[in-house]
C-alpha cells in the first residue's frame, strides 16, 4: 500500500526589501513565524533567490519537509512557502498543520 502525501502551498507578493529578508533569514531559528518549520537548514542563495529548507520527523512514521523561497519582484519580494507531510498519521494532523501554516508568510513579513 502506498504512503499518503499531503501538500500545502502559500504565496505572497510584498513590498518588503530583499535585503531585509536576507538579514532575517540568515538566522531563522529565532523567528517566531518559522517556529512551525523545525529542522531548518542554513540559508542558500540560488542566483537572486534566497532558499530556506527544512526536514524533520515530528512523530514515528511521518516526515515533514518544505521550502521557503524569496525572490526579487518589483517593488519588493515574492515569497513562496511549500511543504509536504508524508505518512499515515497525516490524516490525524491535517487540520492542525493547515492551521499552523496558514499565515506563516504574513507573520514573516511582520517580523521585518
């Protein structure tokens, strides 16, 4: 039997400057908005785009991973948050996960 996969995607256009995000994401562990994204890896720079990835196992039989991408777009930045939860226990936490990720990007911009 195949393992189920649940995905989420959130995007925002903002007028916040790229330099602000570069500074903010250099040390993401202290950000309240990214507390739901455990297992954060160091910030990567791919061309003009900033990429922050995470991967962790919140409980046995489940894996959560995702990516936050910030790229320049006039007049500020384009934010894209995507992630997935793999495992049968996802049925139990689908509503909880949606609640925790629903306004992550809005809170991230508010922390600038």
